[in-house]
C-alpha cells in the first residue's frame, strides 16, 4: 500500500503545480492582448515624425544633424531589453545569446562597450559580464510603458552619442511578429537612419519656428524615441506571449503526468486488492481441508 | 480646422476644432482656421483646445503635454507629443504629492539614472499642476 500513498501525494503536488501554471497562462494571455494592442498604437506617431522629417529635408540638410552623424564605431552603447521575471520560455535566453555574441564580436574588433539594461534579468546578466560597462539599469517598468520611462533611457543614450562618448547605439529586443512568432534581434537607433524615399508635399511657404535647426532637433528626437518606444512595446508583447505559450506547455505536461501517475496508481491499487483476495481465498481453502 | 493630437500611446484627439493654444519654444501661440503654414517646437506645458467658435473660455479643454512638434497648415493642425494628459484626469493633490516625492528623489539620487529619472518626474508633474490650476480656475 505504501506505493499508492506515494503516488497519491505526487499526483496532488503535480495538480497544484498545474493550477499555478494555468493561472499564469491566463494572466499572460490577457496581458498579451493588451500589449499587442499597444504595439500598434505608436504607428501614427512614427508616421507623422517621418513625414515631418521628409518636409524638413527639402529645406535643410537633414543628414548634417548630430544625431545622423556616421562615425567609425570605436565604442558603442547597447540597450538590452529583457524581462523582470522568469518562466517565459526562451525569452530571456534568446536575448542573452544575442547579447553575448555581440559582446564577443565587439571584443574581437576592439570596440569598447557600454550597456543600459531594461528588466531585472538583463541587469543580473550584465552585472556578471566583464566585457561591458553598465551605465544604467531600469527595472520594474510598468506593463504599459509611457513617455516617462522612454525619455529617461533615450536622454542618456542621446547625450552620450552627441558627446561622442559612443559612436553607435543599438537596441537588443524581441520583435513581436505575431502571437506565435517572436524574434530576438539587434536594431540600430543611433546614428538615426533617414528614409529618402518618402516624397514630401511641396510647400515652400512653411515657416519653421524658432528655426529649422530646432525643429529638426525636435523631430529627430521624436523619431528615434518612437523607434525605441516601439522596441519596448514589442518586447513587452513578446514576453507575455512567450510566457503564455511556456505556461500552456507546462500545464499540458502536468496534465499528461497526472494521467500517467493516475494509471500507475490504479494499477498498484488493483494488484494490492488481487493480492489480498488471493490471500483470503488461500486461507479459506486451508481452513476447509 | 482639423486637429490631430498624436501621442506615443495613440491618437488622443482627431476632430474639428476652432482654436488651439500651445506653448512653443518661440513663445505661446494660438492657432485659428486659416493660419499660415507653420512648424514649431512645442515645449512642456498646457495645451488648450476650443472646439467651437463662440465657446467661452470655460468650455476649453486642457491637456498637459510633454515636448513635441506642432505642424499647422490652412486646414489642419497636427500636434506630435510624447504624452498628453487630459486636464480632467489630473488630480491636483496627487500631482503635488508626486512632485514633492520627485524633488526628494532628486536630492537623494545617487547615480545618473536616478537624477535623470527625478528630473523627468519633476518636469512632468510641474506641467500637470499647471494644467490642474487652469482647470480649477475654469470651475471657480
């Protein structure tokens, strides 16, 4: 009978694990839906900033702006976006893989490296690595990041780039392609890229106040900000959807395990009963002789 | 004149209006229909929107905006800002408390990240308080 007791307690423990993973799956699913909506929300902002920039390009040399300055890369800043919590499948390890590979490449090329981390998992990782200098760590970002968090990160990246302290700024994040496909990747945000293909509406009589330089400053900042913000939103949506899938798999595994254990327990109980019956009938037989 | 107030989190306003007042780097401006084409840099402050001609000052709606860009042409205004909080959503006491917290945070900050963060918060809540003040004025 000891066997069945043991199995019973194992089934109980797996069941309670399943309860937790199931709850986490539901929470992640509802958060993912909201985060997924949010990834689309900043599109008009980016679009408007692009159009403004195209308009500006007809009046002034956009590429001479310091944020567009292409310099030979001697040192670069990486903004690594991971999650605060684990149990999100391969979410954090995918980011880690890319980050470590980039660091190695920089090391080989003799490029100095600085890092800003977003999320506790990223800061824990970066703190252990020797190849990089961590200049900022942001943790516990709200589920719906707003301009406030963004500006803090953006401003420190921008001021370092403008000062010539770093020659490039890259973001390592997880791109949210769909709720089943997410891809960890590196995106360059500074020097800013400019898409010449966008045709501006010709308007020569537009007044720029206080001047084209200031407006260009404002627009470029917004455009770079929008890119970074999109990366934050995508990373958020990816995290939730990967956590949802991971927890769904865990729940399914727990269910399978419970089925197997239940079968085994029933078998053990049946064989115990058969054993007992055999003993009883054996005893009766012995008495009647 | 058509107004589009675009923020990072989506489009806050997308409708016909009569007048918009906004703080810019070259001083506060008010835009009415038929304004000459203009692109200007918006600074953090209070944005006021009058929906219909003849609406009294009390009927204006206020938004606390962060920095951005304002684009004006004859028939439309496009305001591109990181954030725009509707005046009705701002609770004065809360903003005041948040501002005090931010000021305290700045004096206690140990590293650049904390200082940057505190500065952000101070700017933000100062603007919010300003907008809340305008709203109180509107009610009284």
